[in-house]
């Protein structure tokens, strides 16, 4: 069986990673390396100014498991290079909450999968579009199916799959769409206060704005009750408009 490195950004004790480990243990040897605490929306940060503490954990359905004090990207770096002898594929999830559109740039879940891609490993990120999901079974079933397909068929170099599932029972899911990234925008504000020592602090608050989406976007797929599967590429170069910049005839 293949060896899967499983990680997340919700922390090693989150229900999402536990249920996904159970599902994947039916098709692979599962090794878990996950943050010791919640690290959602930490993006692709890595620990370069502090040590990373590592603790071996009891974890049902995993061959071995470790919690670490670092980020999701740290988990993948350590897992691949130090903790797991052989890794065939990296899976990040199951995240509680959507990772759609440009929110992927904030996501620790997607960043963990991206870190695997940077090290030339195939990777899949899996999310349920609810912070309090009631339906884990569809994500477990579909994750096994898509991860088996990735193992058999491979992915193009420099890419990963970003899978999002609506929080619906199996009979309520309309199917699967292969999608592009949509656009997410928030009505953002910060609540201001002062500590007992007189220091100012701010608390971020962002309310999603419902934008019109392209029919083939990941966001629209979820709205329509479909599973969204996006192939994400990490070369962000805008090749289409490069010539416009060349026309500036920049010199030094």
C-alpha cells in the first residue's frame, strides 16, 4: 500500500483529520504530522526564528503520529525529511470550513499541500464547507476515491488538487465539478480596545460579500450543491500580459 502523510491546520485533535485518517487507512499506510493547536488562516508561514517542538502522539488508524509546535507547512517539511521514512502522497484535511477562491492564499490547509508540491510530491487538500459540519461520510468516501485516482494517474508537475465538499448528506450532493478559483471578498473591519496595561489591540472581523461567480467557479459549484475539484498551479506568472511590461523598456 502507498504511504500517505496526513496533515491539517485545525490541529491534531480536530475531528476532521481523525475521520480522514480512518477513511485513508483503508487504502494506505497513514502517517500523521499535524500542528499541536489550531493554525487556521496561517498561510504558508514556516518557522525560521524558533525551534519546532515535536511530540509523538497516540492516533487511531495511523501507523505513527506526531504533533508539532509549528505551522502546517512545517509539518510537511518535517514529515517528508525527518519523521516518515517514505512518503508517496501528501493529504491535508479534512478542513472544517471552505477553502475556495482567493481564500486559498490564506489557508494553512492549502499551504500544507502546496509545500508538498514544492518538494515534488503529489498533494490533495480536502475541506468541508462548514465550520460545524454534520456530514463527514461524503468527504471520507470521496477523498478515498480521488486520492486513489491521484495515486494511479498522477498530477501535472507543480500542481495539487483542492477539493471542497458541501456539508450535505450523500443523497443531497448533485455530483462533481472540475472548477476554477472564484473570487472572495469581505466587508472587513477591526474592533478596537485597550488592555489593562493601556495597550491598544484590534480584533479582525470579516463578513463575506455574496459576489456573482463564473458558472465554472469553485464557489458556484458549492452553491449549486456540487463537490468542487480544482487543479491549482503555483507558477503565478501572468504570461498573458508579460509583453505589456516589456514595452516599458525598463533600464538600469
